[in-house]
């Protein structure tokens, strides 16, 4: 015989019944997500053991602050451990050809400092207007990073246009 709970008690309240079902479902989803991420980690480790070398990882190497140009209008200042992989990911969502115009060792703190320094050229998110001071800075740091050869061509605008 089922137990009778008078109206107004927790066991009979529809809110608590539904809330309990939702809580159980959320626990199931979290467990499934944890199991999937664990399975992916095991698969990566298996591939490393099988091949004896690390599989292409988007998180390889120390972080670098990169400067990517789109046409001659905008520059993205970002940070990534694998700049080439990051550039490929950005290219997927962009109809114009992206060009890496410079990168230096640095982390998120360095990137944020550059964002503050060039805040007056900010367009949206991590994108900045290709203003002459920003271009000169990128040319300077590229020269410091690669002292053996000439710095990469970063003059996106002619000097007469300002």
C-alpha cells in the first residue's frame, strides 16, 4: 500500500518531484561528459604509446603572442601555444586570407598589456585597426625576434595614407 503524504508536504509537492528528476538527469549528463573526456585522454595516450611520439597537439610549446593581419585593415592580437594551428582555425571562419605578421614569446598577461597599449585602435574583441603605430611596433618586435634577416613586410598601408 502506498504511503499517503498530506498536501503541502515535500513528498507530495510537484516542484520537488520534477526537481529531483532534473537533478538526476544533470548528474547523468555530467557523468557522461566526464567519461567522454576521460576516453579521449586514454585514446591520446594510447596513440602516443603506439607510435612512440606525441600526436599533433594544439597545446604544444610555450605560449606566444601573435599578430595576424586581415587584408590591410585589421590586426588580431592573440595568444596561442601553437600559432600555426590557431591561424588555421581562424582561417576557417574568415573569407579573406590571413597573414601572420609577427609573434613573440608571451602569455595572456603580455597579450592583455598589448591590448591596453593599443586600446585606442580597438575595433572588436581582439581585433585592432592597422594603424601606423601598431604596424611600427610589430615591425620592431619582429626585427628583435629575427635579427639575422630583414623583418617581414608589415607595411600594410602606404605612408601617404594615415
